[in-house]
């Protein structure tokens, strides 16, 4: 019996694409990555779309629910990402709750302190290994969804270093680099988890 061939990935045509995020730093990064591909990105904030509650238990589930919600409300293709920092010594936390560790004020200075303190509680020999994960979900109004995942491994440093990027970038030092993500110039940040997920998406849908 022959195997059923895998379903072809749907291509994304030119035109408007909703970026299903209210995080302006994230939206800016995505806009820069999509610029050369003939789409017209518009953010969820610009369209006054509500932020759906992230009830998923995985990065993929949360990315999908955000993308589906935006596509349903606008009738346009929508792209969402869910990403976070996973720390080995903390059993993978903060993980899908990475933004929540920053509190209602989105204070990532606080979030980084909480992560560092949680590691220090484990003792001086606690591992500082960590990785960033990014899952992109691209949804169409008819319910079709494509997914792409990127990951970057590294270690956590303290105190924070650098002013570039956003989130946990100042304490994350990717493997093979002596700089944190916040110290790496934007032009060289092709090693990021989001850039890896985008490379996969671009190769597949454009």
C-alpha cells in the first residue's frame, strides 16, 4: 500500500497580512523581516483587534489561537508568533508564561530579575543553560494554518548586558557568541529563534 503524500504547504500571495500582536517590538522585527516579500503587513493594534486570551499549553497552540482569531475577525491572512525563554534549571519555565513574568506593566527588568533569583535559589551549581523558542502560525480565513518553529540554545548571564531588542535579550547569550542578544547588532541577529522560524516560513510560503 502506497503512503499518502504530505499535503502541500499553501503559498502566501501579495497583499495585506495581519500581524496578530500588540507587542510593538515584536511587530517591528516582523515587519523588517517581511519587507522584501511583497506583502503589506498591518498590526493587530492598528486594526484595534482585541488580544485573545492565551489559553494554550504550548507555544504552537497559543500562536495558532492568535492567528486564527485575527484571520476570523479581519477576513485576511494573519501571522502570529508565540515565543519564550525556557530555562533548564527551572524545568522549562518561564516558557509559555514568559510575558506574564513581566507582570501587567510588561516590565522585563522585573522578569529578568525573577528568572535570575529563581536560578540562584537552586544553588551555586545550578545550570544556567537555556533556550529561546519561537513558533509562527500563519492562518487563513478559511481555517487553514501552517506552522514553523525556531530554536536557539544558549546560557543566561547576570547582570543584563546591552540595550538592543526587547524581552529577555539582555541576559541571553547564544552558544558560540560572547555577546547577549541585546548586544548583537540588528543586522547580525540572523541567529535568533524568530529569524530561524522566519527562514523556514519564507522558504515554504513565498
